[in-house]
């Protein structure tokens, strides 16, 4: 099949996601809500499997990491302490003719990408440096100067008639009924991390955790993104999988390197080509960080961040200590080099933060394949989701060859044994070939066909999704064959 260009391939993934019930536009019958998406029947399964992979790798495989599930609503002071009320802003600029709003830095990023594409690398590097310098509150007007200097026009109106650049806070706020007047504004959390920080002592004490230890959680986060695009890449409601690892001051750099490597390994265990991933070490650091790196994946629209690993120092716990008036310290009675206890301190934190929806998109893009199966005599093709079997929504599809002669009953009997351990689907409609193709398209690693021979010798054919090979196996061996392939051990051992 002719090689599709990246745009076309991305569009195909999006329409495939909708056609097979992975992702739908939210409130579609009302023409949708921008940058909000719903996960359909297969999307919910795939998403759960990605969560399980993360949870197992981060929580269950580590004796010193535990998981929590904190509330989305938090005391408003949390966001004052964390810096989100004052600093969680994007620089926005409006085009006066089209009335369209853009992120000023994004317009410049797009220009840099265009310079790079045209081989103007010096220009690209210079603009990148100028933009980095302008991305501070006091230098913000400089962003407009750069937009004008580089003759960036609004993609809609085509004009260069821009407003000044303004800061736009990304947090959604809402009213909280029971609180006293004047202090009743609460925020939908823009990250899950703060729910971990404020529970640091609760978990440490109740779990008798000893440093170094981690607290992980998976949950929704909300950001009123100025521009949201590229499907589920940048959403206004999304999910994060975050882990804060609390360490001794001075050991932060060592743990930062550890998590940087461990997190890339987690990604690569899924079998993705290594060149699809890269680190992007931050040169310009947030005020609270002493090191930060992104794990980037090569999406059809270029290398983009999927996960951040941040060395956040003691910033967050110190801020919460100050704003809450409660001590956020740990007593370390291990002995230091001088034979004395380390004593009381505010721990340093290494954070790993991955967007679940971005991981979902990455997984779909990586798995999506249009295969040409034509022979000299016949044109043929198939769409395949080459998902790792542990992530596949269904592990097994069970088909009776025909709808009669007791074959459906036998197929149901097999399914009724397998379904306790594996998510199974039963199909009796359409010819077998067509049923195989449908399962290929949703990533089911095994199709089991029950035929007349099955009734006599208790065997079935098992068909492997990727190779399309079929073999005859004993019904009694099915659970073992499937179990080995879909086991989390294949990813975690
Ligand atoms: N606690 C740190 C934190 O939130 P971040 O870099 O802002 O750091 C972490 O976000 C991850 O969350 C990103 O790497 C990305 O995968 C995901 N993410 C952030 N904003 C998102 C959005 N609007 N839509 C989807 N995913 C998003």
C-alpha cells in the first residue's frame, strides 16, 4: 500500500478511533465541546489497561511507592501556595480582524518549525532563544515584537493586526456553596500532584513510609487551554498519572537520573522503536525546579512531550508548610556519614508526570497499520491495531464457524470459561474472514474458531493477529496460551 503522509495517517487514526468506539467528540449531537472527548467502549478498555500498566509498574512493583486517589476539589489556598493562582498562565494574543485567540508562544513555535523545515536553522535557533528570553512576565510585550518582526499572520484572517500579549490563567474556577462569602471560589485541579503534596504526612505516617518513598495517583486534571488541538493531545479535561518521590536533600540529582531512565524503559517495554522516543532536557527551568526533562514521542506532527520528569526541590512542601502553618517535615533517624541522625528536614521531590490521554494517542498511533495483503490474483488489505496483548481491549474473540450444529453452544462454553481471566468477545455474524478483519482492526490478539472437529476432539483453531498464523490447539490449553501472551509479566519482568 502506498506510504501515507503523516497528516493523512493521523486523520486515519482519528477516524478509526471513532469508527470502532475508541474516542468520540464530547456532546457530539450538540456539535461537540471544543477539546473535550469521551472514551467509547473500546477506548475505556484500552485506557484502563494503560492505567493498569502504569499502576503496576509504579506502585505494585515498588515496595516503597503507594497509590492514593485524592479529590479534584481542594482548598483554594492550595493553588495560592503552589503558585498556580499567580503563575499558571499562558501568553495570549488576539487577532483584531478574525477575533481569534492564539498562544503567542505557539505562533512563534510554529514559525520556528517552519524555519527548520526550510533549512533556515540559524533563524530558527535565534528565534527560539529570543522567545525563551521573552517568556517571563516582565518581557511579555517582547513576544508581540517578535511576532511582528517575523511577519506572522493570523491563519484565519491573514492579517498581522495583533492585540498586545496578555497573561491568561489556565485554571477553571467554580463556586463552592458551603464556604463563607468571599472565599467561595474553588478551582478544578490543573494537576494531580498537589493532592499528593498535601497528603504527604498523612501517607507517610499512616503507611510508616521511610524515605526514599513515593506517592502515586491517577486522576483528572483541567486546564482552560488557550488553543487546544491535535485531537486528544491537548485537552481541557484530561487525565494524569503522577508520582512524587520524596528523597533526602542532596540525593535529588541521583534519583532524578534514576527516574529519567526508569520512565523511558517503561515506554520502551511496549516494543516501540527506540528512535521514536527522545529526551528533551530543559535548559530554562521553572523557579521551583533544579532539573527537568521531557520524554518526547515522534507523533505524526513531530516530536512532542508525553511525560515530564521534574526535580522539584523542596518547593511545594515548603510552600504548603508556609501557607498552612503545618510542619511538612520528615524525621530521618538513619545515620549520616558522621554517625549522626539526618534529623528533621523538608524532603526534596522528584516527580514523574505522564498524560494518560497522550499515552493513549501515542499507543493508537504506534499500533495503527494499514497492510497491503494483495496477491497476484487478488487485491486485499487489512487495518491492524498492533497493540501489545496486555493493552488490547479484548484478549480473545470466540467464533462458532456456523450458527448451527451446536457450534454456538460450544463457543459460548469456551468463552464462559475464559471470561473470568480475559476480556472476551463473542461473534457469530458474517463470514470468518470478515470477523478476523474486525478483530484485527480493534487489536484483539487471538481469535478462536470452533468448528465441527471441535465437538469431536475438543480442539479449536487459534489465529494470531499479527502473523495471521492459525494453529490447532486443545481447548484445555487455551487459557495457558492466552495467559502467557497477555500477562503483565511480559512488560514488567
Ligand atoms: N505536575 C506536573 C505537571 O502537571 P505538565 O508538564 O504540565 O506537568 C504533565 O503536565 C503531563 O500532562 C504532560 O507531559 C502531558 O502529557 C499531560 N498534559 C498536560 N496538559 C495537557 C492537556 N491540556 N491535555 C492533555 N494532556 C496534558
